[in-house]
C-alpha cells in the first residue's frame, strides 16, 4: 500500500458524552428543545451511528485505556484515574498505526503520557502546569486543543496522519453540575468540532467520535463514576468514512472501537485486542466496573482493592453486583436511559443464570480478583482530582 493511498484517522473523545445529547438521535426535548450538536448531526447523516455502546469503566483513564487496547481494565491494568499505568505488552492502536504521523492532544492530566495510555503516538501534548509532582496540570479548554492540533496539522505536508483529540468542556469541575451547564459544554465542543471538520479532508479521513462515559445529571447519580446507571455507562459512537451509514441500535462495547478502526485502515488486529468489529452482527456481552469508594474518597486507605461495582449487560438485561455482595437485575432498552429492576423471581433467576455462564471470563465476578496497590500517595494529585470533582 502506497503512502498516498492511506487515509487519515481522527479520533475524538467528547468527555461525558451521553448518547441522547446527540441531536441526530432525536432527544432534543431532554435539553429544552435545543439543538446541541449541529456539526455532529451533519456528520451523522453520512455516518454509522451506534447509540448503545457500553464503556468499560465510567471514568476517563481506564475507559481510554480500554478504547486504545481493545481490552477490559482487569486485562490492561488501568483501573482508576491516577497512578496506574498500562501494562507492558499491551498493544495500543497508535503502536499498530506506527506508519502514520500521529498526535494526541488530551484535555485532562489523567491522560498524560505517563499513564502509558498514549503509548505509540509520535507527539503527545501533555497537559502541564510546571509541577511534575502532580503529573502536570489539570485540564485545558477545547479551543486550546484545537489550536494545538491545527498548528501540528499544518506541518504534516499532506502525509497521512492519526490524531486523537480529547474535549473536557462539558465535564463537571468541582461544582454541582446542571443540565444547562452540561448542554452548554456539549454545544461548545460541537462548535469546536465544526472548526476541525473545516480544516480536514473528510473524503480521506476516517472519523470516530465517542464518549468515554456518560453523565448522570440526576438519572442514577449527579455525575459519573459512582454508579453503573445507564446514562453513565452508555455512550454513542459515530463512525464516518467506514461501513454503511445508518443507526445500529444493537449493543456494542468501547473495546470494539480499536479493532474496527484497524479494519477500516486495512491493518491487522493484534491477538490481544479482544473487541470485535462494530459492524459484526454477533450479539455480545459487555462488562463494566467502577470503584466509587476508592475514587471519591469514601475509602480512607490509599490503595486499590479491586472494583466495588461490576456489571454485565446484553441487549435486554443488566446484572450488577456490589462490593457488599448485593445483586441487582435490570431490564434495559435501546430507546431510553430507563432501567427497571426485575421483581419477578422466576425471571430474575433465569436472567441471573444466563449471565452466570459468563462469570469465569471476569475475575471480579468469579472470585479471582486480587488487588492491593497504593495509588493516592501524592497531595498534588489529590488536589487536581478535587478540581475535577473527585475526592470530595
């Protein structure tokens, strides 16, 4: 394959992107009738849209590690926001695409290159504030993300490129978040994406826009990371430039993103990537985990002891287990964020038994989880997390 035959790849994370915030999917009434995403909507009209994609973890760092590696957190080793690094031997999307000129522009310090999540990118524009003890910085505005990317793009001289852009403008920043604050942030990010689209050749570029996790906004929880509620674990994926356009309401997983993009670019999928192509019609089980006590400071011991909430989900049901042994079964549906706990004992037994057949694939569910790793040992890191609304 000649260099000029290769297409560009643009990956965009809209941090906290709920699936129903994408206007193309028809839920403007949730936002007072406002159209939040006109630029994304125009792209959706010619793209494959997956509104039911389950994240591997409802917070940024492990979610991105799962996206780039096509693996779950217990496989790649990044379980919390800070002080955990991608395990050696885990192949990232950027490493497979080493022949592409590549840049990563994260908006939050929790994705800095020291995590290993950005391994393989030629250029990683870490968020820094001159304090290396805090892993540098807190967060940067989306207009800065655009400026850094567009300045870099001018120097690519027409060579195929791979860019990862991360926008944090809709993320809560240490204060109570409202639907208006969130909507304004999403609308601002969409405007910035319009600027990016105007500077790239969409005919030669595969574009993938996704949420790393959602946002509760009072539906299950105020923010994210505390629960495994539907608005928190379910995100959209928009894929332009590969596959048949249209909306696919079947459940997919964020670990399916990297294998899909590699197929789109004609590259081999490493054996360690456990996701499958988003267009593959086979049904799939999704796994998701969260650590609310350790993440939000309710656990005074600065060590990681394993996930405190785990869940399996398919197209109809969700099974959740909590750290105290409590189990919950829910019905779920593609057309809304509503989850209804199953009260019928007979149905509950049937659904639980169906999920139990898959427990052996997940250490936390089959009783094989063993963790005790110190992670919060830096006061500057703690301060930065508080600025982002964590560690209350």
